[in-house]
C-alpha cells in the first residue's frame, strides 16, 4: 500500500495568545514562480497579488495588529515597462476592491513611500483609501509603494534639517523617537518579525531604520506559494526566539 504522510497541523505550532504586534513581509519571488510554470512574469505578479489578499485577510482573522508589505520599491521602476504597468494595474484593481469592502472589514490601510510618481488614478485611489481608513481602528495594513529605506531616511533627514533651520527643532536634542516621527511609518511600532520568502538572504532596502531589532525569517518558498502554513511556521519560529534588543538574558 502507498504511504500517505498526514498533513501537518501547523496552526498547532503557534500560540495565538502571544502573536507579534507587527509583521512585515518582503513579497518576493513572483517572477521566478511564473518562470517555473512557463508563464509571463505578469502572471506571477497576479498570483502574488491574490496571495497578498489571502494572507492579509488571515492576519486580520488571527488578530494581528499591523502588517506591512513591500509591494513596489524605488528600484522597481527599472523593470520592463510592461511589467511595471501590470503591477500598477494589479494595485489599482486591489484598491478598488478594497474600498468596496473596507466598511465591512474595518481594515485600516496606509501607504509608505513617495506616491507622487504614480499614475494619477492610482494615486487618487491611495488617497481615497487612506482617507476612508482614518475612521477605522482595526488591523492596519501598510503597503510600501515606491518605497526605499534609504530614500525614506534621506527624506526624514531633510525634513529634520528644515525644522532646525526654521527653529522648530534643535539638533542637540534629537532622539531616536523624535527622528522616527519624520519617517513614513511614524506612529507605527517597529516590526517584530520580518519575513522574506523566495530564498534570498538580504533586506533589499526595506525598513532599514525600523528593522534594527526585528527578528528575521527566511524561506525558499516563493511568495505566490507562501501559504497560511508557511506563516504559521514563521510565527512559531519567532515565538521560539529570545529578543534581547542588544542586552543579555539570564538563560
């Protein structure tokens, strides 16, 4: 008789009473997922967008407070124009559907990044989504769009310098907390856990300031295949670690 391995109950690995407050995900591997199947890269982005919907919904169901995803970086403009257009089209489609469901789902959506270079219709959808979100207090989904960690830090430094020049700030009294207030993520706690699918072992200019003491979880699974089971494994790995923030433990 053939041997059938029972499916692992990965949810049993997780203590849902002590989830991280904030999980960030680098949604990587869409292009490779499509290539493995002989499909155009745009098909991979479509599959990745659908998986984002699935994972974001599940994060809301389990009570996660903050989810931040890397959707489009400042470097992604270098990709072929048809691929960039496809990504923008998928974002537009997602936001239109999200706006229709926001009243029901009570999901707060925010955007990290410079939205000014985006197509006007997409930029207006982002602004509309952000305005509607002001009235909600549920899970907050942060979409990093035309975002780069170095660009964010340069913008913050410039804004602080302008405040110093105008007398609104004193460089001699700058603290980490004060500087965080100049970032796109102001008011949002730093991510406890950063997840990167696809097998790449780098941060790729993502949340450079905010991830200083984040726990990292890497997996070879490509983003379109990153399932709830994979999320459970990431959460379980996080819960097995001791976070010292530069200090020591008594263990």
